[in-house]
């Protein structure tokens, strides 16, 4: 299991990867998406929970296809992180 998936699971309290659902539609997630790509995110921010969002295959493809869609996903993910206890000032 990759480090970013472990970080995601720990923050949201998942015991297995099979429990993770797409944050957009609730279907089983197949990927933990980097909201800000690894290639442009500061190295110390890449694997922060605010940059990691679980998505199903369809929504992961949509996130890569459109900046507007990815921006919408950032908003949805930010709300979920805040509900789970992420301090409001911690963001990428």
C-alpha cells in the first residue's frame, strides 16, 4: 500500500482499503487522487490529507480531464476534512 493511501486511511479511520468510498458519489473508491499534482505541489505538502481525495474510477478520470471539476472536488474534500477534524488553517 502506498504512503498516501495509508495517510488517507489513518485520517478517516479506515481499517482496510476496501472500506474507502468515493467522496463524490459514494461508490467504492479505486484511487486516492492528488488534488494538487505531485509535480507542482511543494514537497512537504504532497501527502497532506488536504491534498488527498478518494475517488472512483469515473470521478478520478473527470478530475484529470477538467480543472473546474478538480476545483469542485477540492471544495467537497475540504468540507469532509473539516468535518473530520482538520484545522481550518491547514491546507495546501
